[in-house]
C-alpha cells in the first residue's frame, strides 16, 4: 500500500519518554511493479486516426509503471560515460557521497526532465488531438502534470520565458514515435537521483515508442552545454499495468523543510496554516 504522504514521523516510546523524530534518511520511494505481460506480446493499440495510443485502452483504468533508475550511468546509451564538465563532475560526486541528502525531489519539489520517467509511481499519458496537446499525469512526488503541445507552436523566445521545473514542451510524431522537445528549465532540480546537475541551458529531446501493449520504450538526449561537454543519451523500457488507477498522493502534507526557510533577518518565510 502506498502512503499518502512522504513526510512521516517516527514515534518512539522509551519508558515514560516519548521521542518524536523526523525520518532523516534520504527519500527512497518504494518500487511498484506491473503484472507480468502475456507470453506473446499484444499489438500496439491505436487511436481512431491510426496514431499509436500511448495511454489507457479501457475507460477508467490502466497506467505506466516507471522503474527507479538511481544513477543514469546504468541506462546510458551514448557516449561511454557521462561527459561532465569539471565543475559538474565535482558537484555530482559531492552529491553521490552524501547519498542524495540534498535532493530537491526528496523535499517534494518537482523533478522535471527525464527523472519524471524514473520516479517509481504510476503515470498516465492522455492524448488530446482535438486540443493539440498531450497530458502526462504523475502520481508520485509532487503529483505534477505535464503538457506537451502538439499544435505546431514554437517555444517562446528564450529571453521572455521564465525558467521552470518542467520547462516548455512541444511534440510531434516521427512514424510511431512521439518526439518531445523541451527547453526553459530552471536549475532547481537534479537530472537523476544520484545528483547529476542541470542548468538553464538544458535542451531535452525525448522519444516515446509503444512497441507493444505492455511496453513503452523511452529515450532521452540531454543536451546541456552549461554542465556537459556533449549531449548524452539514456534509454529504458517502462511497463504497463492494464488495471491500475492513479491515486491521490500528497508529498507536501507533512513537509517540514519549508519551515526552515528564513529571510536575511532570520524570520520564517513559510508560515504553516493553523
């Protein structure tokens, strides 16, 4: 059973003494697993116009089950190793040595980029061709949604676009593969759980192909000249649970980290509602 909040507290009683302590370990979400696929793969489902259906095939149920890939070196396709700039390598090594202690996603902040596809909680892809967009819904972490515009629009001008956690995404089809182009990221998230950094120069290209009913092939090319010497690509499969239904998940419910934020005079910025 998944918890409705990651901000849990452990109550320990020793004799008459009761100690209330926040869980200090880094955020390590439990992995969920899809059911075993049939021995003979079922064909890729399609919409009425012949476009591959990347989402539910029956009304009201079905979702993708991402797998946690902690370090993207394990799913690296090219080049042979992550091509860090010196400062990015040093920062990534610092974060790895501290076992994700400072991971923003562990503080309920949105992941953004390819990490949205490796947060091990259910996600759905809903295609809305008449509206010229695709909606991607994620149960875990900050319970975020993502919009991919497929109406042919361009990205906003870089100078007028405010950087965000998820960036600005446009999409188009190349055969049976959905290609998503995203720019406009901020620097407030990690590429992966291990701590690989990103900058506001990140340009992300994702390719999603439903190779059969139960398999989504995901490929992402990370082109960030602010942190890496060349683009690098990861790839892996995500599997389908035909009976799954996304549930409410409130990561922020007992998040005490915000209470530690203060202004330059030491006054709290965040006030918990009473």
